[in-house]
């Protein structure tokens, strides 16, 4: 009986010792001050992480704004060029209207088969009427077949007008380089038939002008 009691006591002491060791090694309770310190450290880490995320987010947002601004500028510049080209082509369509008032339709000259201009005396003077929208060479290409010089005067030969650009029909604008663009439109009319019109715009001395026209 005594032996049994001794064994029981020994087992009880061993169990108590193990419990104390476990409590000291892993189950030791933290003081309120220590627990609060851990919470503060955790909050500081989270705050730093959030600050980093927000900062990165702001940078991305700012980058997006810059990219959007660049895209808007690009679109705006492209749009400005298109508006410029369309304005030039409107003037191209109205070239005949520019000189119409200078033609004396009451005097048809049989020898030169045309109507005499009142103030414009030479072909060069006529070509200069259009140098704000095209090169002199381009004006010559268009108008040389419409006029004839003779007897110190210039005469307008009656004939069908050049093909017109129709802004209501589809067209494309292609960039060749910073100073050259090409506008292409399919022309369709009973007078001229069906073909592609190509207008090449070149920037000369800071001004956009038609430098070439082709009908394919």
C-alpha cells in the first residue's frame, strides 16, 4: 500500500512538472503592456504597407493621367491636321469661284477659244491665285489646260471642271512622315467615272499645301 502511494505521488509530481514546463515554454501569459505593444507594432506594419500601396496607386494614377493627356494631345493634333486638310480641299473645290468674277463672259474670243480675263494677264498670275492651298507646280498641273495666253491677255477655255472632293464620302488619311500626309477617297460621278483620288499634303515653310494630286 505504501509502495502504491509513493508511485502515485511520483506520477502526480511528474505531471505537475510537465505542466509547469509547458506553461513556461509556450503558454506563459503576456502582460497587458506587452500585448498592447504587439498590437501597436502590428498596426504600424499595416499602416506602412497601406502607405506604400496608396503611394504606388497614386503614381499609377498620375502616370495614367499623363498617358491620357498625351493621347488627348495626339488626337487633338491629328484632328487639327484633318481639319486643315479638309479646309484646303474646300478651297480646292472652290478654285473656280475665286476667278469667276474676273472672267468677261460677254466676250468670247474665237481665236483663242475662250473668255477673256479682266485683270489676270498671264498663266503665272493665275497660278499665284492658289498658292495659299497648293504649290505653284500643282496649280500649273490643274490649270494649264483651262487657259490660253494670247494678244497680251489670258483666256479661260470652257471645259468640264476638275474632279471635286466630297467631304461626305469616306476617306482615309495616311501619314508618310512629319511633313507629308496623304488623303485618299474613292471618287464616283457620271462626269468623271469611278477612281481613287489621292491628295498629298506637304508642309512648306510652316504651311500645309497640296503638293500632288493623282487619279487612279
